[in-house]
């Protein structure tokens, strides 16, 4: 599961929430039959460290393993947000939700998950 970054964009938003995500966001896309596992998150985390990024997105049409979701929360405890976007999220974008709203909602939900469970910090 090599991590070849599919998209890198510069966040020039004046919106505070978007700014909290950092100036560079990395996106890794996986279009596979099998669900995306934790190794993809670990690889993206390594690239994020190398590039000085605080936020990355992984888009996986088939979803994510339970371990991958748990790893996303653990990374958030280290102030690295890896937002997990699945096929249902893409359907929501196709239907009516603006992509920036989806990303903001995912980011806020991940931050809230960490705040609500201080046991994750230990």
C-alpha cells in the first residue's frame, strides 16, 4: 500500500476552521474493491510529517477498516488530522452537500472525538 499522493492543495481560505487544518492538505485516493486498511493511513501520516502537513484526506470508495478508523483518531491525538471520505460521503456530495462543508464536518467530528475521549491521550 504505497502512498503516492494524488492531490496536494494550498489552503488559502480566510475561514478560521479551514485555516486550522493547515496551509497544505494532502489527498490520497483509493478506488478498490477491498476496504482501505491502516497501512494507507500510516503511509500518509509519514508523508504528512515529511511535508509539514497537519491535515490529509483519504478517499476510499469501499470504506475503511475498523483499525484504520481507530488510527485516524489516534493520529488526531498527535495533532494530525486524517479525514476519511468514503463512497457514502461522495454520494452526499453528488446529491447536495458542498465538498467544503463535508470536509469541515469531518474535521470537526474528528476533533470532537478526541475531546470527548481523553483516554485516547494515554
